[in-house]
C-alpha cells in the first residue's frame, strides 16, 4: 500500500501534537509495510536548520516551499490559528501558497490513497483528489471552534473544514469529543467519521523523578501555547486562589503565544508575579525535565481535541488535572477533571493534590498504569484499518496524468 | 428441617456536599441535604415502602410462618425520622407483627470496629441499641457489624457487649471446606456468641445475578430457587443482602417482587424448609465448630475482606486521620462537632475513594455520588480538615491547652 500524505508539521519543526502525530503515524505505518510520500512546507528560516527527513528515513519527505522568505513557522512557533500576532494576511497567504504548490508538486507515484492533516492542507488535498481520483482521508486534529475557544471562529476556515469533512471519503477525529464536534458543527455523516486516539511514547517520558530542593516544593505546571484556547488566564486565576491558601506554591508557565503579555501583566496586577515563573518556549529535549520537576500538571483548555501533553505528564508520573472539554479526558479514569471556567474548583483540586501525598501517590501509580493503554501502535493500526476499509470500497482508479 | 434466614440491610449515608478548602462552612454542616433527601425518597418509593408492604402481606398470608430480619443504621434512622417518617412507620408496623427481628450495629455504619484503640465502637453500638429499642420496643440481641465486617477482636467486643449472636460472610477463608449452613462460634475461649454465616452463593444469586444478562439460571423463579434450597444440605441457609435488592438494584421489571411474593408459598409446600429469625436459630441450633478470623472478612467486593474501604493509601489516610481526631473531638466536647466526626466515619465515604480495577470498580462507581475517587478523597479530607480546624479553634476559645492529635497536621507540601 502506498499513501500520499499531506502534512504541515514534522519533527524537528513542530509546534504541537500534529508534528508528533505525523512522526509516530508515519513511523508506525512504515513498520507495517506502508510506503509514504509525505508533503510538508519547507522551513525557510536559516542555513543551519536541520532538515526533516534527515532524521527520519522511514518516509519520503517532499518539502514544498510555502512562500519565499516567509515561513509558516515564524513567530509563535507554528500557531495554527490566525490569532498569531503579526500573522493576519501573511499567514493566510502562506497557507494558500503552500496548497497551490503542493498541488503543483504532487506526484502520485502509484499512491493508493491520499491522507491530509487538518484544514491547512484541505484545499490542496481536495484539488489533488479531484485531479487524480484518489480517495481522501482527512484527519481533524483540531477545529476552528477549538482554536478560537468558541469566540469568533473564522468563517473561511470553518468553510474549509466543512468541505474537507464532507468531501473526504473518510474523516479521522482524534477523539470522540472531536468526532461529536465535527458531526454537530459540520453535519458530518457519522458513518464516515472515526475516532482514533493519539498515543504517547512511554519510553521517552518514563524517567526517575528529579530530586527536589526546598524551592521547588509544590510546583504546578501549565505547558501549552499561550492562546485563548488553552485557558491560561483560568490557570492564573486558580493560581491566585491557591496562593492565598498555600503561599509557598509555585506556578510554572511554559510556552509562547499571543497571550504572553496579557498573562504577564495579569500576574503583576494580581500581585502573584513572584510565584509565577514564565519559562518561554521549552525545546523538546528539555520537556521531560519540566514534567519531572512538577507536582501537578494542569490542562485547562476551553476546547481540546485531544491533549497529548496529558499523556506525557501521566507517563512522567505527574498527577494531572484536565478540562472536561477535552478529548483525552474522555478515556481517562486516573486524572482529575474540571470545567475550565470553574477556577475555584480548579484551585481546590490543585490544593488537594499539593496537600496530600497519598493522593499524589495513587494518581502517579494508577495514572502511570493507565497511560500504557495509549500506544501509537494502536493509532497506526486503527488508521491502517481505515485505509484498508476504504480501499476495499473504492474501485481501483486510473491515476490520470497531471 | 432446614431453616431459611432472611436478613436485609437498610442504610443510607449522609453524603457530603462539595467542600472547597478555602470556603469553610460556618457550621460543621458538610451534608448535601437536598441530594440525600432525593435519594431517600427514591429508595422509599422504589424499595422500602413496596417491599415492606409485600413482607407485611406475606406475614399475614402465612400466619406468621414468614419471618425476616433487618438492620437499620442509625444514619438511616436519623434521615428517615426527619424526612420520611412514613418509612419508619412502615417498619414499626412490621415490628408489630412479631415476625420481624431488628439487629444491632454501629449507629454510624462505621469502621470503628477495626480501630485498635478507643471506646468509639462500644459507644456507637450502645447508642444504636438504644435507638432500636426506642423505635421498635425491643432491644436487639443479635448483632451485625458494618458490611458484615468480622474478625476475632470484633467477635470478642460484641460478646463483651452482651449480644447472643453475630452475622458475617460465609467466606471460604473462614470456612475452608466447611459449610456455612450451620452455626459456628468464635475460636476465643469464653466467647459465647453464635456466628451466623451468609451463604454467599445463594444470597448473591438473588442479590446480584438475578437479572444479570446471560446468567445460565435465568429466569430465577421462586419455584426454582426453593428447589435449590431444598436440595441444600445443612441446618440453616442464611440469605443476607442489601434491602435495596428489592426495587433499586433489581428493578421491578426483573420480577424481583414477584419472586419475593412467591417465595413463602413455595417454601410452605416443602416440608423440609421453614423460615427462621436469627434469634430462633440461636435458640434452636448448636454451633458445630469454631471459626478463626485474624484478618477481617466482609461481604464486599470479590475479596470479601476490608479492601473495599482500605486498599489504597488515600483510604488508609482517611481511616487514620479519623482516629487521630478522637482525642481532640472528645476534648472539645461540642455535640455538633462530635456528630459531624461520627457522620464522617460512615464507611461509604471511604468506599467512594476506592481505585480498584474492573469489576469491583464498576460497583463502587454505581454507588458513588462522585465523578472520581480522587475528588471523593479531596472532598472528604477537606471536610475532615475543616472539622479539625473548628475543633482546635473551639479548644483555644475554651482556654484549654491544645491536645495534639497523635500525628502532625496536614502533610507538608512535597519537597
């Protein structure tokens, strides 16, 4: 089987779950004997940048220029939302150009099907489908609703997502939560939408905990982009509440995003700046240490299609509190869940975890066991099933000349 | 002649409302009154009232050959008295038939029997005995501990309190190859108790498997069940279960009420079977052997031990902290605080914190008002922490030297 895959992120150029997913999915599929041509934008930021594909030889990477001297990864680390400061039209243009160039650069190479990831790749994918007759699988990693936190979703993006959902032969959603969203907001045909969970690379996170010093007692971690979708202000409001009861607690905010300044100012206004430490963007290789140094991880997202970081935290032995409007939460017993807006409840849960070693111990142990259910092998296997299912239905196509 | 001894547990905990640690209530009023009333109403309509009526009718129809035993926890009595006096009236009516026996237990349906020290167990048992006497006119002579928890020490304590008999689970650990269908006695010298052991196979056929899809014996008719009873060797078949089996755990559409209604008639038809109350068994039968229970048994979960309430560290911490507060609560001498501390001892609170795996976990979740055992723990510890704080403050106001509980205050932050 050969799959032509159109993506947007691939390590080391990643901003979030999409890149990790792309790596793990392609690696797993390749192990199952699937050939993959992977299309992605070319990173234009400098001469010494590592090349994708140089680390990953299981997949044929085709880099497609997104735009001359314009990198879709500039600024907020590849934000997929047009909320990115200074993006606006530049970002939209970069997306348009990428899609045009993918279509031009596309070479079917005996591909049996197309697989595209998120709305950014949909226009190009649909055009390629039209030209080649290849069936299309569209993975929805997030929707505009998620990314806009329900406020002001951009209609033109929603239109693209709706088209993708309706015209693709199959839609993969990263959770039941996302599947439901896609069915509710885009009237997707439930029979064509499959929920397949992301996995986690356990070996990477399962390390012995770092020895603690006095200063690191009671550390609460926020590790997400600083954008409205991820609920950073809810985190900070809860932090303030927690600090009233536990002034020695410490809050770590990692990540970059358009709300960084707002968050910083918030901590200053509320007089908690000395207890909230903004680390900026943490490179991949240092993430494990960040988790290990934490006593509780909080994902207070307004709407989170999956939430791989939750699995990473659990695999690192960190008790975790997750928003109820998240995909990953639906499958987990050994986390605490909370309504993102209920900052009092979030504060009380944080205090509960910080105050009680028996609770931390139990969540650590049970969470560590539970997270083993999430394997990329399963994700790949289930994705392969979708491919096989689809190919059984679809008559063999003559790939028309471009 | 084989006796059939039916015993039903009646209990409702005082469930907690959500207590956040930074919003302490002004009074130690930790209870979700609305939810507790709603659940009591539901249990009353679906179980207590219709089942009591059925039993009353059966007693009349059989001219008193049908007999049952109940235990009503003090926590249930309080709530019924306040919110559903009609349910209590219905139990009193049953008491008046003379065919219904009421058993003793700890007033607060607590795990105080497992405490190493202190007088709490005795205090709760006495209080319960008095309450039953006030309510139904006679003092209980037969005892059952919370969730049938039993070990050698509990047996000795209960004997010391003057009871004639105690009920517990006919667990394989206690019996080995022996049958639960006889009376036994505790192994310790001078302990005069008779021990009645639940026949778990036959009891669970009714209480659990009755409507389990795919069970090979479905439908379990009274006719078939009585035939099994008749074929069962032994002197007594002890069928012990939660009263809510009738109408709540097993819904009416399963036929559970029809089963109950038909049972006495089928038993009557068989000359080798008759109903007996626990006291009658104690009078009529002699123990055939001794049982040893260095480790506690119970009727809960697959293990039938105390792991349902104490298997994980969170539960163990709750259990330990409750005990640690005993000297403080007594020193303060405040009735409301004492009452709150005792209501927090109800075993259900620890049950909700269980994190066992599949099978038992589903049953725990069915009963739990919480989304997760972790929230159950945080909420419970917030309530207990608030109680401790209030007790300490009262003590300071009283000008007493602070009595330090036997362990330090809340665990320090990690690090």
